[in-house]
C-alpha cells in the first residue's frame, strides 16, 4: 500500500501502526491535527481502528486524548463498533477503557435502536468469557437505562433476564 496516496482511514483498515505513524510523519501532521477527524460516513479514526481490530492504533489515539461519543451517520459510537469484535484479544481492555472515558452506554444506533450496552451485551453473550461477563457487570454499575426498548421490543433488562449469567442478573437486580 502506498501510504502517500492512502488516507488515514484506509491505512487503519489495511495497514498497521507503523504505516499510520508514517502517514502522519510524511504528511507533516502531528496527531493533534487529525485525532478527532471523521470520514464521509461520520466515522472517526478511533471508530475505524475499533472496526478494523487495530487496537494498537485505538490505544494510541486514546493515549492522545481522542474524543469518545463521536456519533457516526449510522448513529453509532465507539462501543457499538467495538462490540462486534469484543471477543478478539485486547477488545475487552479497550471496552473497559472506553467505559472509564465516559462512552455513552445509552446511545441508540439508527438501524435497530440498540443502545451501545445492549449491542455489547448481545455480543458478549454469544461467546461467554469471564472478562466479557465482568465488563457487562461493570457497565451495569454505571446504571444505564435497562428498560429502554429497541425496535423489536427488547430491553437490556429482558436480554439479561433471559440469557445473562447469574452475576449479570444480580447486578441487574441491584440497579432495578
């Protein structure tokens, strides 16, 4: 890939961390110049790195104070995009970091009206891990809206009551 011709989103998608840094250097840009940039779909560099499973780039962007809660044209924030990759190595750590940074757990996507935490919970419950379960419990501790319905009439509360772990159900009880 010719990093001189590619934009940053393409480099994140197809390149690696070194390519990303090289593009910044070759373009005489510092990270502060581009950190919160969005593409024509409203997807930020941080969101693209989460979608593309380039967690080293995502961590670099967060280390340099990338904003969270940039909402794409699809109505998604960073947690919506990370959820699809939550069972990849390093994803739960990044999700924890996003939660600590203040990502909006209640933001609803435009397609299904799933909140970010609902999307995350659905993905965690597909392939249950101790770390994923702990992440959902941590998110519940932030007291998200558990009763808000998506387009199909499901709420986070219903999903956890029907499919969640006992620990998730206990955490749900504590905030109900």
